[in-house]
């Protein structure tokens, strides 16, 4: 009887852990970039960025690797979710999803602020609002 009780407790514990970590274990999109309730995913205004980005335009975020030139290029019609190429952590020379997003977003915003151009947020709390 004691063994059955231990097995039941172990099963309940395992199911509880799986339930709690379900978003991390079974994510199918970018939802795991910022899973903390303290720092939720930022809201993104796609239209605002389409209008503001002149060069490189959509290619600032939507790019593919041109293997002949070994450079990132924009290929209209080949746009995909960032997680198609960027894993949660860096793999070889490809930065992780979080790092790639921060490099694109905050770096661009900071560069614009340096030259006194209108720019988006640059601090954690400005993007990841509670």
C-alpha cells in the first residue's frame, strides 16, 4: 500500500510540474521570449514600423541567409516567424531568439536616439510593460 501511495504522489508531482512548465516545454511561437509575468511580451505595432523603416525596410527583421554571399538579405514572400531560424538559445553563429530581438529592436531605437531622430523605447520597462 505504501508503494502505491508513493507512486501516486510521484505521478501527481510530475503532472504538476508539466502543467506549470507547459508554456516552456510546448511553445510553438515566440511566446517564450519573455515568459515572466514581471516582464511580459512587448506589444508590437507592425504598421508603425512598416512606415518608419525606409532602408533596410522589412529586411531589418525579416531576413534570410544568402548562402552564396553569406549575408542576411530580405526576400519578399519568404517572411516567416523569427523562431523559424532563431532557437531559444544561440546555435552556432545564429543568436538566440531573445538576443536577436533585442539586437534588432533596442539597437535600432538607441541608434535613432543618438542622432536625435524619433525612436521607440530603449529600456526594459518601456517595452515589457506590466
